[in-house]
């Protein structure tokens, strides 16, 4: 087998609705938005990732930007496959190869995914030269990435708030005991902000602007210890049609996001209600772990803590917790055999 090992490369992929991350040789080599820009006339891909993201909302009729993943699953099969293929080709150490090596891949998927959606991910991977393709559930990968020992007979609760889905799972003995996958996450927060601007300020803003507002002054509570400064937001006035600018405070963004955050709170409570009593006792002692980009929303940990009356911990570098876990599994495939879906 030794000689053929040279022809096989190992990569771990976190195929997210908002960002795609790839680990190769223990390093994050790709961290790009999951966006593709295509030329309508030739159907060729012009740009992927960061470059395509800059075109979003600014294209003319010959170029369209697509987000191939929706709610954590592949919505546009063709675009997603080409996107994965281009990301893999851009890995610096694979660029130097004369031929494309066959790949051993571990890819993470949402826990509420159907068989058909799972097959779409697997087929996409096989078409980009994936010889061995393993899948792992996102909350499981997040738990490993945070540093939780999932093999122990001890309950741990993970809440992974991504771009398309929020994954909530209680993990023990390297298995998911109860889980819930809700389609309320980062993208919904962005749309809430667009809707709020429209209804309260008659201002029409694009997705990229709303995303920037969410990151700069997004808040889950009204009472923040060190609140961010007010932010000026530009868009189009819906009454006059002219471009205009307004000042927005974090309190307004809290109002805009409130309903969606209540939905996440309720889902966490539902999952806790389904947890077997022995594991509930463990969670009472260990608390709840937050991962994913959505967990960086100011005051969210505090708010969940008040609702559940449990300690809440945010993973360090929550954006990369899932891909870190996927990378650890890739290195120790034999050890984590039980958590992989082959």
C-alpha cells in the first residue's frame, strides 16, 4: 500500500451554506464564502469564493451569483460540484502536482439531512476524484473540534449556529442521543435585518450590507456591557428612489433579530426536554457549548444562559470549530470509525 499512499491526499471539508473550509496537512488551506459567479451565456464559472462574493449584488444580466448550498444542503448540484473542484485545485500543495491525486475526504453534513441530500454530497465528492468519502454529522465534528471527549459515557450538549442551519445535539458514547436541526441561522438573521430596514426605515439594503450590519452591531440582547457604536447604513430610499444613509444602533438590530433568536432558544429547550435524565444531569454540570459563526452574535451566550439556567461556553474560534473537528477525525479515521457515515 505504501507506494500508493503517495498518490492519495487527505482533505477535510466543512461544506457550509455561508463559508467552505478545507483542511490539508493539518492546516486550513481554504476559507472562502460558498458563492459561485457564472457567465449566463456560456454557463462557465468566472469566479468562486471571495472574488465571487465581491460581485454579489453588483452584477449585470450576463453574470449571476449563485449560493450552491441552501439550509446546509446542496441546492444547485452542478455549481456546488464545480465550486468544490475549484477550491480543491486552489490548495497550494496540490497545485504543484502534475496529476490530480485521488482524495480521501471527510465531509461534514447537517444532522437533519435526508438520504437523498446525503447522496448528493457524496456524489459531488466522488466526481472531484474522491476515492474514499466519509461523512460526519456537524454537531459531532463541532464537539471534537471544541475538544470534548465524545467517547466518554458522559452527556455534552453542542449548539452549532451556522449560515443555513442551527444544529443542536446531545452527544454521549460517540453517538448523538437526541438532536434537532432548525433552519433558523445566520442567513435568516441577515434577512431579518433587510426586512427591518425596509419596514422601519423605508431603506432597501442588499445582502452584503445587511451581513456587515449583523457582524458590526448585531446583538441578541438590549443590555450589552460594552455596546458597539452606532453604524451608518447606505441603501436606496423606497419612497423617493434616491440613495440615502441612516444611523442604526445595536438596539434596533436586537429588535430585528428577536423572533429568530426566540426560535433558537425554543429549539434548545425542546432538545433539553428530550434528553434522558442521566445525561441531563451531566449537562447541568458541564454546560452547553456554542460553535459556528452565529454564536459570535453579541450577548447570545448570556441570553441562552438566562433561558436555560445553564453555563454557556463559546468555542475558541467558533467559525473553525467544525472544520477543526473534521480534520482531527481525518487524522484518526480508525479511532473515530464509529462516528463516520460510510
